[in-house]
């Protein structure tokens, strides 16, 4: 089986290095203070704005949209900084739109990433360039000496001088005197809706506050109308334009090749699983229908809000197990001693939660050993809560990315986990009644039971939200770095999107490296780039 892994890694080594750096590290999210007015109007408006902007980002790296009218009208703006290729821009925007909905139910918010910016409000803010929350965020990496500080000041001043007449964008590199290969690097960018005098005013404030970060090696200014960063590291991408279309083509090549590789491995593993499964299915088929009817009439699935509140110690921070795309998960203990995991959904609308529960319930009423069991729901209380079986070993990412714990996962165990995940996925994809595309396969969604067997979590969530076209979560399913390029770029969703994510997961299980980011905030190369 090691051979299979080596084959996979070897094949991926042949892939060409393509992408630049989309710099998806989040510097800050700031949410507004006003609640949305009517969620059944606000949410669809917001989702439409994000979709509309998405189209524009693909072609110009910048997008503006206005959706709806009245109190819940939605204005949106997103922009990638000038050194990002369009492909990287799509990646950065994907991250931004995944994170910004955290601000809900507040009706406004802005997110600054290292590669792009996005803001949404219920009024036209397009001409704003200053605000009370403008500030600098300083890095605390290393203290630099006076030579660097001088270069950084020079670079900032040059960028500020040239940007307003250059579409609001400038990048500058100034060598540190006496150090041949040391430089200060600066990027400044105003939003494209500003005229040059507003841009100038924004940069004047930003430069004054960012220089307060010296002597630290990193500084970023997060202003209402502009973004600015200086660093001792060369974080800038190669000049855009060069190789932009080549990048696109190469990306397609990579996705096709990697899909083939992953498919090949998947077929090898899958056919073994398949034989077993079809025997099992014949045995079980009629049982499922009976179970379904029973489940739908079963009141025991409904948990009281107060019971769950008590079980989790009123959602005590100490009981927090993790944070997912749809909510926060807490550990709980029921009065009878049973341990459970309680998911507290971000979206807190009873009617929706009930629909959603029915949907998830139908999906999960058919049990499978590689899928996490949904035990019930509290849909009528003040908050929407889902109750799952509790798995003591938590998620796969806590093992493979932890050097000490990784040792407990032998190759045999890893192989079993991969097989289990494949079985669960095949089940979701091929189940006769409902075809389920998971959309968010990643290490933190693979939970491990007491014997370290894989169980897929959060399946069905994306689907049930997707069915409800007006729901905000249609926009936030998926995790950057695991999402198939064709899904990111064109929104085409097929089972292959899961296969791609599964391929990424395979790479992670084999290499023990995390795909798209280092925990220590600074952006690192994607795993696909490293293995290429
Ligand atoms: C963003 O900045 C605001 C204002 O400085 C701060 O209160 C908040 O904690 C920051 N959020 C994050 C996620 O860093
Ligand atoms: C929200 O808007 C919907 C659609 O216009 C309307 O039916 C509903 O009554 C409104 N809800 C509230 C609380 O105003
Ligand atoms: C985006 O919104 C604008 C108006 O704000 C509209 O003209 C345009 O057709 C929309 N584009 C898409 C792709 O929906
Ligand atoms: C924005 O929403 C708030 C809260 O719902 C409301 O008070 C305010 O009037 C809205 N602003 C506009 C311009 O609609
Ligand atoms: C630039 O825009 C600002 C804000 O919208 C406006 O006050 C100012 O008059 C504009 N300046 C020029 C030169 O157009
Ligand atoms: C930049 O603007 C903010 C908000 O108006 C203000 O608090 C801050 O003092 C200004 N910074 C500088 C250096 O002028
Ligand atoms: C920077 O500050 C953060 C938070 O205060 C801290 O966790 C981190 O260790 C610091 N890093 C360095 C290199 O000092
Ligand atoms: C500052 O540090 C650089 C190396 O990073 C060195 O070459 C330079 O001489 C130093 N300058 C001063 C004034 O110490
Ligand atoms: C600095 O540059 C010189 C020549 O340009 C090169 O030989 C040397 O390896 C470089 N040092 C570092 C640390 O990159």
C-alpha cells in the first residue's frame, strides 16, 4: 500500500507549478453594529450581491453590486490588490466571501485579507475613504535596524506619491543600504470607486499610521478606502499580465491531471470497496424505507433547548470542540450520561431550521458506519441546535498535523481511514434516493471514533442549504484549498468536486502537511504547489 502512496505522490510531483500567491490570510474582519431588518429579504439580497460580484471578480479583479431596495438593500464591493493574477483573485475572493457572512445577523461588515478586500453595507459607501475604525495592525516578528526603517519609509512615501495617479495602486521595493539582498517591500491600493483626491487622503492617513509600526518588520494599514502593507519579506507576486493566461491554462491542466490521478487511485480503492458495498446494499435495501417512516414519526429526535443548554454548560467556551462553516460545535453530557456533540447553527431562523432538520434527517436516517450519526435537533427553542454522536478522538486534522499524535497513525491506520472515507463518500454519492455532494471534504470534517475509524461529518448540510436558494449558506460552503478549480471558477458542482477535495485530503494524510495555510498566520505555499 505504500507503493500506492508513492505512486500518487510521484505523479503529483510531475505537475507544473502554476499559481502565484493569492495571500488568503485574513488580517481582520470588522462587523457593523446594526442588525438586518428582515432576514427573508436581507439574506437573498446579500447572496445575490456576492454572486454578482463573483462574476465580476473573474474578469476584472474588482466588483460592485447593489441588490434590493428598502431597509435591507445591499451594497457590496470587493477588490483584489493589483499584483494578484485573476486566478489568485478568484481564490482570494472565495475566501473573503466564505468568511464575511460571519457578520450576519449584522447587516454590514468588511474583511481585509492580504490579497483582497470586501465590504457590504445597507447604504452606499462607495465614496467613503476614512472612518473611525481606520488603523494599523503591526506584525511582531522581528525588530529591524535603522537602515531597514529608512528604506521602509522611503518605499511607503514613493508608493503614496505614485498610486493616486496610477489607478490607486503601487508596489515599491527599496533596497536596504549596505545589505545587497535585503529590501523593504510596499504595496498600496485604493478602492477603485475613489477619485484620486480621496485616494490621496486615504493613503496620507494610512501611511502616517503604518509608519508607527516601525521598527517591527511588518505593518498593515486597514483604512476605509485603502489598504497598505510594508514588510521585510517579498510578499508581492510577479508583475501581473505576465503569464496570466498561461496560469489559467496550466491550472486547467493541473486540475485535469490531478483529477485523473485521484480518480485512478480512487478507482483502485473504490472497486474493492464497491464489491463489498453492493452485497451489503442488497441485504439492507428494504430496511431503509421502514426506518425512514419510523424516523419521521419519532418524537424522540426532538431535544429540549434547556436540556442541551444544560448539557453543554450553557455553551461554555471550555466545551467548545470546534468551529465549522455552519456553526460552532460543543461537547455535551445528557442527564443519562450519554456524551453528545451539539452544533449551534449560525443561522437562527426557526422555520428554516425545521425544514433543514427534516432534510438532514431524511439524509441521515439511513445509517452508515462511515458517516457521523445525527441524533436529533432542537428546532423550536431560541436557537437552532443539531445533536450528533460524540466521537472522543475528534477530527483527523488533530492527528495528522500534530507531530506527536501523528505517530499513533501508522500506515495501516491511515490506509483504513482513507478506505473508510471512500466508503462514506461512495455511499453519499451513489445512494439511490438522494445524491449528496458533500462540498466540504477536509481533514477537520473526518472524525475518528474510539478505534480510529473514519466518520464523515457535516454531510447533507451544504445540500439542504443549497436547496433553499435564498439561504446565505449557499455562498459559504466549501473550504479554500480543497475546492476544485472548476467549482471555484464556474460554480459547477458535481461529485468530482468531492473527488478533488478527497485528493487533497489524501495528500495531507500522506505528507502530514496542511494544505492551504500555516496556523501561524503567515501564508505559505499550497500543498499542491509544494508537491509540484
Ligand atoms: C479586528 O479589529 C477590531 C478593531 O480593532 C478588533 O476589535 C477585532 O478583534 C479584530 N478582529 C480580528 C478577527 O482580528
Ligand atoms: C419579511 O419580509 C417578508 C417578505 O416580504 C414578509 O412576508 C414578512 O412578513 C416580513 N417579516 C417581517 C418580520 O417583517
Ligand atoms: C450585477 O448587478 C448589476 C446592477 O447592480 C447588473 O447590471 C448586472 O447585470 C448584474 N450581473 C449579474 C451577473 O448578475
Ligand atoms: C440600514 O439598516 C438599519 C437597521 O435595519 C436601518 O435602521 C437603516 O435605516 C438602514 N439604512 C438604510 C440606508 O436603509
Ligand atoms: C472626490 O470624491 C469626493 C467624495 O466623493 C468628493 O467630495 C470630491 O469632491 C471629489 N473630488 C474630485 C476632484 O472630484
Ligand atoms: C487616521 O484616521 C483615523 C480615523 O479618522 C484617526 O483616528 C487617526 O488618528 C488617523 N491617523 C493619522 C496618523 O492621522
Ligand atoms: C506575536 O504576538 C502574538 C499575540 O500576542 C503571540 O502569540 C506571538 O507569539 C508573537 N510572535 C512573536 C514572534 O513575538
Ligand atoms: C542593518 O541590518 C543589515 C542586515 O539586515 C546590515 O547589512 C546593515 O549594515 C545594518 N545597518 C545598521 C545601521 O546597523
Ligand atoms: C545575497 O546576494 C549574494 C549575491 O547577490 C548571494 O551570493 C548571496 O547568497 C545572497 N545571500 C542571501 C542570504 O540570499
